[in-house]
C-alpha cells in the first residue's frame, strides 16, 4: 500500500480495483494514471533504487514544471472517470487521485513555488547558507514524493496486472538513453 511521509506526517493511501460495470473504466483509469506517472521523470525513482537519484537542485525548476503538469493530468484523468452511480466507497481510484493531489502534489508544488519566489529558487546561486536547511527540506520532500510514486506504480502493477515499466528495460540501457537525451538537450551531442 503506498505510504506518503513528510516529516512526522505519514498517510497510507489505499484503493481497490472496481468490479462489475465500472471494472473496464477503472482499469483504463489505472492504466492512464500509471502511464502518466511512468512518463514523469520528476517523480520516478532513480535507477540505483535511491529515491533521490538524479534529484539535485539544478533540476528542480524543470521538475517543478513536470510535477505541475502531472497534477493537471491526474486531475483531468480523475474528472473523466464515469461516476454514474452514487457510491459510499472511499477506496476507489478517483478518490485516491484526489487524495494524491491534496496530500502529496499540491503541498509540494506550493512549497516549491514559494522557494522560487524567494531568492530565485533553490537552484539559484544567490541562495544563502541560511536557506540551505529549507532547500534540504525541499529535497527531502521531493525524495518522499518519488518514493510514494514508486510504491504507487508497484501497487498498480500488482492490483491490475500491468507490465512493470520500471523493470522491463535493463538499467544500463535506460541510463544510456537518459544521458544521451541530456547531451542532445544541452547541444553537446551532434550525432
């Protein structure tokens, strides 16, 4: 069960796949959610298994944008879920997505937005030593988010029988592709 921890706060976010008439829509929702998470590098665990692998202050502005985009995409996915019948269940996937937005993503994006407004953000060379503790807390929050989404992806694979995209490609190939993409993006790879 995916658990999100931030400082002394911890919450387990639980969900159950739907059965009956909503089962097909529920599976589609789960697959779309899984693909969005799998394609958002900002919330993916590093290939070494360290949740903060690849998560440095220099990549925070780009990751901030990716996480804001993921929030919008997850909200859109949840809004498209058919809610034809009233339900008293609070352990369905749309409810989980609402909880993820409220408990996990919105607090992170709010903290990062405040950091970017102050002193040019965590990646700014103008950031003083006095703000280093705050920046470390942002890094810890980011690592917690990455751990949570890794657990959520594992849970979706287990409950819906999806192919695990986190382990289906050998790590050395994934790392080589990521490094090549970074070189191309920086303009240092002409091939």
